[in-house]
C-alpha cells in the first residue's frame, strides 16, 4: 500500500528532486512511496521553483521559520498539512532547522533525515568541510531516524565515500551528493517496508 510522505527542505533541493524523479514519476521504486507535498521554511529556497517545474501536481508550501520564535507556528501549520494529506512519513532533505522535542515525539520513527557524514562522526553543520579539514580518509552519508537529539537517531543506511589525495572540498561535496542520490531512495524503501529494526 502506498504511503504518503512529505519532504521538508530549506535550500538547493537536489535530494528532493532526486526523490521526486525516482518516486513521483513512478519510473523506479516499488511504488510504495507517494510524495504528497513539499514544505520549505524560506521563500528564497531554490527547491521551491525546482519542484514546481518538475512536479507541478505536488503542492509546495512555504511556512516561515527562520527564528526560533517562529518554530511553534511552523510546526502547528505543518501538523495541519500532515493531517490533511494523511502523511505517514516526514522526509528531511537539507532541512536546516531543528524540530522541537515535542514535535519529534509525536512522530516516532516517522521522521527520516540524510546527513553528509558517517555518523556519529561530524554531526551538525558543515559536515563535509569538517571531515575534509580533519583529514579523514573515508567519510560518507548516513540516513537515520530523527530523535530529539540532533543527528543521533537510529541509523537506517550508510554509504562510505573515500577522500582521495586530489580531492578538494568541492569535489568531495560532489562525491557525497552522488552517494546521497544513491542511498536515500533505497534507505526510504527499507524504512517504509521494514520499519525500525531498533524498535520493532
Ligand atoms: C545534503 O548534503 C544533505 O545531506 C544535507 O543537506 C544537503 C542538502 O542538499 N542534510 P540539497 O538541498 O538536497 O541539494
């Protein structure tokens, strides 16, 4: 049975577009994932126009959330969208804000995030740059459930990315994105089919 999902994104939206191309057009994937809506917290996010162009049927909502003081209103509006579209899973794809503990606790194992490092290494912002500057030889991508602790929920899938001597932050970023585009759709299918092995 198809499961309705909502994507939250704040920026460029390349992962959002990748997921839409995989699932919305129905060309690949098991048909399990239905992307019902996209939400951005800022009207400046390039993801908004990209989704509108690629998938005009998918409703895109902008709910302002730049400052912490806006979080409560953001989450309350988001909840009403979740209810309206009968959303089963919340997919974070470059969503740069932290959801409240209260919100997260309402959706256990239903919020999924992608992070550009091999967690638990290099949590937080600038994970790619931080891994590069630290000098690690391998970094990667992690897809995990969201819990109230940032970048610390149960891991669904990881992919290793090698940092070669000739890499720059930019070339590493490109390699990380390629890994993200491979792993996120697969991880979502696993999570939506099998649930959370840490809980079930
Ligand atoms: C990705 O690197 C993702 O891992 C991180 O934010 C970035 C979003 O990129 N959480 P995009 O907006 O999907 O292009």
